[in-house]
C-alpha cells in the first residue's frame, strides 16, 4: 500500500538526524522507504556516506514502521531502542553522492514485552546491505529510561 504519511509524522527524529526522505510503501509486517545521498546528507564526507550508516538507515526505517503502526491506531509514534544487530554486511564502503537507496524492513518476530526482530535491506545502484536488527519499544520510554538509570 502507498504511504500517505511523511517521515516527520512517523519517526520521532528531527532536523538533520531524520535521515529518511520518504516512506514509499508498506504492508502488515513490512515497510519500504528511500533516501537520496546528497553532499548535505548527515555523515557525508568526500567519498559519500560511510556504509556503516546503513545500520542507522535501517533503524530509522524500523522507526517509520513502528510509527505507522501507531498512526494506524490513531496514536502518536513512540520511542524505540536498537538493542542489537546480527550479520550487517555491505557490498561497498560508501553510499555515493547522488545515489537513491531503497530501504526495506520486514518484521520477523514480535514479543509481548516489546522486543521485535526485523530483517533489513538497503539496495542502491551497485551496492546492497543487509542485517537482522533487534529493537525494543517499551510502552513508556521515559519510565524505561528512568528505571534503567536507577
């Protein structure tokens, strides 16, 4: 299904830390987004955006998926936490300036405690990356942070 929401409506990041350009499609357990690498993109150097940033692109795409689920229930997006990644691999060292990347996340597992597992991919001309990410979305992020610091 085509998305009717902007990234700002789904992901609780702002300014330059909001890395996605647009959400393009979604389904019950997946979401697809895009980002175009520009000279002004966060983390850009003279070679482009380092491939390790692909993990953050994936995490923000998961955030968009979670935000969409909240919006579909007439709620506001909640904070979530990246708790781990497995097998991040990328076929190159940089995402090139001018390149449009397609990001796709598919939820593989969800628990009652708020732990989710997603299979993630990044596709661009001549480059691809993949990983499985574990994320946690508590019901009350502020309370969770407070308890974690005590």
